């Protein structure tokens, strides 16, 4: 399997596990959206918490130029540790939610 294919499987496995975690309040449901052709992986939530509408992106990950770009990471402890634990080197992970001039201080890839 090529690197991108391996990354796809790892990202999908991690996000699927997060999508299965039920919310303890409200009528909120996780939705995992995967576009393998464009290498986009999105974990969203939608529903109602009492009278308040809940709808938004929890995590958005893309594979760009053979690197994993984390565009949004709303997981409590972050997805990066899980990616590294699954065998992905930090040099292959870009924390895209940080400004480019900050990324050099994160210990992860710059771009």
C-alpha cells in the first residue's frame, strides 16, 4: 500500500472511533464525511441540545502533497497524538490551524 493509502486508512480508523462516541446530553449525532478522491476527512456534529441548535465541524483533515494537514482539530485531546501513535511521523503532519510563522515552533511539519 502506498503512503497516501496508509494515511487514509489511519485517519478513517481514528475518526470512525471518535464518531462512535455518543454525546451524553441533547440529541446530537456525529457524522463522518469522507471524500477519498479528494483526500478530505470531516467529523461533524449536528442536532439539538435542548433549544440550542448544534451544527459544526469537529475535525477536518486533508492529505496534501503526501502530508496530513489538520485544518481543524476540535477533539478534546487533539488528533495529532493519535496519528503519531499510529505510526505517522511528526514531519508528515502539518498543523494548518496555526499560522505559517508559528508552525516552526510546533514540532510538526511547516508545510
